[in-house]
């Protein structure tokens, strides 16, 4: 059974304690810490690397979005915003929050949010074999996970926007417009509309946020949008080279060539 190590962040002590007590009823949630402000949350997250954070938005000094901005790194946990204000919902989902719960918290909404977090965590944990099964069978990652992971109870809706932090600016790009992604050390280069956007994250985490029916891993450091592929050329050594609309060429490593063969029906 999946257990998500979680922390609760809220500047109101009674709100923290109340939520922690309610979360104790969920066997798959382990609350490992309670934090009274954003700085304390960053410290705990850096030290404990939790799977999930229940995060208030309006807090003195550093609000919930400030905390998320500081977490644009490899150890980014799943985020469920918990707030008394509904006007931040769009911003919350722009930063790929798992859910957005309004106070006072309804029991059913809390359960839905927990189940959604468990589902997302399961999907991010899927290995390449399961992803290949999903690709070949034409199913979404969510439906595959429901069959392969006994603990999965809810489907996933893949985001259609990607938010990239560039200094103090947040760039929002359409995921459908991304042609390919390649890794450059601790950074990802996202190629879209003739532009290259740089974001700090891991290939594994970025891949987990993309629809596997649309985006295909072709190299340990490359992902391609299958709708951007104009043609594929096979070589005598068994390797493939993909030509994309717009002129870019990508090499498919041998360990991933079976995916391309399946895609081409070869």
C-alpha cells in the first residue's frame, strides 16, 4: 500500500492541528510535520523530502505560491492548496497543483484530494515497461495505472499548460505546442514554436506530467511530441532518426527504438 509522507503548512495553529487530525484517518497519509509559515515549510521540505504538502496560500511573509516558486527543483513534492479564498484557483493549477480545497474543508472534498494525490504519485512511480504497455495498447497512463496499481482509484486529467519560471517571470506555454524536450544537466530545454525555454526539473518528473499518448521518450535525455514527427529514417545499425516539422532531427537510442517501431507499426 502506498503511503504518502506529508506535511501541513498553515499559519493558524488550530487549522494545522485540525487538518492533521483529519488526515490521520487516511491510512495512506502519514503527517510527518506541521509548519507555521513558508520559511519553515521550505526547511522541512528540504530536510525531509515529503511526497505531499497541504499548503495554505495566504500566510504572512511568504505565501503558498512563494513556497512553490522556491521549490522549482528536483525534490518538488505534490501540492494540495488549502485556503479560504477561491480567487487563486487558476494560479494554483498553473503551477500543477494536485487539488485546491476551500475552507471550511468538506470531508468528501478532502477524500477526493487525497485519492487524487495517491493516483498522481502512482503514475509518477510507473516504470518504462508500464508506460510502453500504455503506448502500445493506446490507453492513457491513468487507465493503465488503475489496472496495474491496486491503490489507484481515480483517473488523471493531463494538464494542457506548462508553467516555466524565468527569474521573476512565469511563462505559460501550451503543451500541445511543445515539439521536443532535451536535458542539459539539471535543466530541461523545452522547444516550442521555434523558441527554447529553460526550466529546472528532472526528466523523470517532467515526463510524468506529460500525456504518454502524445509524448514519447526516445532517449535517456530526450522526449518528443509524436504530433511533431514528420518522418522517421531507419539505419542499417537499427537506429532511427526522427525529422520534425520545422527541421529539427532527433536520434532515437537503441534502448527506445521499440517504441518507435510500435508507433510506426514496423
